[in-house]
C-alpha cells in the first residue's frame, strides 16, 4: 500500500486526537510517593545497598532509600543545565537509551526502528567536547551513522566519530531496551567506563519508568526526564483531574472507571448532562498512539427522557458498548474490558464539528524550575476512527496556536510546581465555532518525548533557529522562516525492496537531500525498518508550509515511482 494512502498530499489535520506513547501505570491517584511502575513484568529494582555502591553515593542516615539516592543524582542537573540547554564547548557525556516501555506490536524491526528514531541526537556532537553513547537493541548500520554525521553543520565527521560510542546487547526480542540492559551488568559496566566524568554526564531516555530510574542509579548519573513517581499525573484520569483543577477547557467526561457498569453509568450521566451528545470515547489510562481507545456511537438512541422504561437505557448502552469500534485491530470486547478492569480508564465526549483540528504543544520544565514553551504542531491522524498518530505539520495554524499555548502554559506551571522536569507534550482538539472563533479542548498530557519531538529537534539542531511562542513562528539565524511536515509512517510493501543505501541514492539523484545552504530538504529516520516492514520516516523542511508539503509529497511520490519500477521487473 503506498504511503499516500496514509497521508494525503493535502495533509490537512483532522480528527479527534489521542496520540503518542503514554506508557504509564493505570491510576488516577496523586499519591506520588514511591509510585511503582510496572508493565506486565517484575519491577526489576535492585537492592538498595547494591545500588548505593554502584552509584557511588553513600547512605548518610538510616532513612536513606532509593528515592533519596535518585533525588541526589537529579540535583546534578542544576549545574549541568547550561551544558544541556544549548550548544556549547563544555565537556560532557550524553547517554542515550531510547527505550520504549510499551507493548509494541510486531517484530524486533519495529523496536529497532523506534530506537533509531532518535539518532538525530547525534547532532549533539556539533559540540566539540561532547561524547555521546547511543544504545540500541541491535547494531546500527554504519551507513546510517554516516548519514547523520554528514548532516552535522560546520563539523568534520572524522572529528565527531571518535566521540560517538554505539552499544548494543544484540537482543532482537520485543522488550524494552532498558530491561535488556538491566539484565546485562557487564554491558552497564561498559557504559559506565565510557563516562569520563559522572558529574558532567546525564541520561536521555525516551520515556521514564522505574527501569530507566534504576539504570540512572546504576550508572551513577542523573536522568533528564520526569521521575516515575509523577506518572499518575499523566494517565488519562490524571490528566482530566489536572485540567479541572487548572481550569483548562476539556471534553465532558468521567474518570477512574473500571467496569462495564462504570462505563454505562458514566455514558448515561453524560447523556443526561448533554442530550445532544453523539459519540463518546472510552480510553484506557495507558494507551499507545490512540490504540487504547474505543469509539461508542450513540446516534439513534431515543432522548434520555421519555423512554418510559428506566432499564431501557442501560440495556441499550450495553449493546452500544459491545459494538464499540476499537482503534487497534484485533482487539475484542472481552480483552478490552479486562484491560479496563486492570488499568482503569475514562469516558469522554468525542469533540466534533464542521472544522476541527488536532494540534499539540511541546513544553519543557528545566531543572531550575522554569517552564519553556517549545513548539506547536498540527497532528495528522488516521486509523479506524481517526485517533492514531501518523505525523505532524509545524508550526500549528496561527489561528489557534496562541490559544493552545496559553492553556498549555497553565499545565506547565502546575507540573513545575509538582516537581516534574523534562520535555512533555499537551494534546488538544480545536473546533471553529459559528462566529469563526476557535475553541480549544485539552485531551492528554504526555509526560515523555513523543512523535513531534524528533522532527522539531532535528530542525532546531540543523538550523540553529528559534521558535517564538507569541507569534508561533520559527526563524533561522538568517531571518528565514522554517516549516516542516514529518511522519513515522511513510510505508508501502513495495519499499521492502529498498536498503538504506538505496534510499540515499534515490534522494541524492532526485535532489531531495537536506541542503545546508538553503536549509531545506528531506531528513530520513527509522530506515532500518525498510527491509522487513517497508517503512521509514521523514521530515520535509521548507521555507513555507506550501514548500514543506510539496517536498513531502515529492519524496513519497519518488519512492513510489522508484519501487513500482522494480516491482514490474
């Protein structure tokens, strides 16, 4: 199936949004002390004495525990922040472990591709005294590494390569990368040996669970990301509670639901409060790119009042629940309800309108407690009910970028007050009212990096540009505005005939490669998934929205053309 099936050439964002990889434990409690994260496996936490020895921190009191030890490590981020927040010549070691602690469907190629999605971080080697350790489940093709090093502006690749260290457990199993590391102490010791100064080093994970927390402790370095004790704030139920407390507009709904009866009661209450409601979404507290979601159609049901039979509505809603449409193929009603019982979830109105979009805002809370508004995006969604994340357009429409930024700032201040640090994203739905104004609804907080992180940072690292949250404009040092279209789902069975080397040859021959002079063109990622899955990702950078869209469409058309020719030979 050609990639154009997944993303049309017009690239108009639409649909309800619930994207990303929100791999968090199911609970809405704000009891964040010693929150234990598990995803269907043991917690894997080491004994405190062993961790204390390996991290180089000595207990100072009988009250000493793992949380105290981790908190002490995290304090190292404060003096390190100057070296982390921008390019500089400070000596530092960066350990990248892009582990995804979620249920990834498919083969090890999926795992490897997502781990390689963050290879844009090799651009940090622009800093002449930086050392970077990048860990993946399997080894990365040397030509893929060369591809990223050749993108480094103003850097001699032969100077950067000796400062790059590639580590792999050579384990293709579909499990979190961090889990694979924790069961291999020799490999952890190898990584520790590459840290020249633990006081000038930090760990960059994809998402942060107790696994990544333990890895930081065993390496004896801080982790740039949210402490897992804060994950309840990012569950679907936890998000809704924060939205209510911070007066951020959000859909009508109910949280902390754990059974069929809970769902029926919540939907009935929603219909009572808003009789015009047509559809609701059931969402598990943890979900993957909308895949924990199900759509319940309420159209055609008689009004709440006037049925004459109090038990009729319950029976009717039970039938609608059994017929709900799941975002993830292969899910059954029974398996979904079992997960709901285990993890809990929410029901909320599906926001709809003649014109609606699904934008998001990226933010970060610094180790100093500051809140920074980093970017806005319009998300491109697909799937059975339009809830699966496929890609994004940057920046978001200026008609509502300011609206969602102001609402996101409220959440940023709240999370900073709670003690959260690191990058996170806030997803919205916006609907244009009859008077032409956009109305924003907050949908989800993602306490981790997500699908919009890597294309934005790729643009930032390649151009040295800056995003102005007041104007929703990104400007390079030359004064030129920059735009992009990005996707992780450029895929077709025909692409399985390609190797990364073939891909490089194609983009060079068709003049699609990123041009450092104009600072436009295409940057690829997830290339290792080509051979097995026929899938890659790309970021198309242009000097206007129109140019970025056209570059993206051209890249997909060229790949289709090149591979169609091979399939007929």
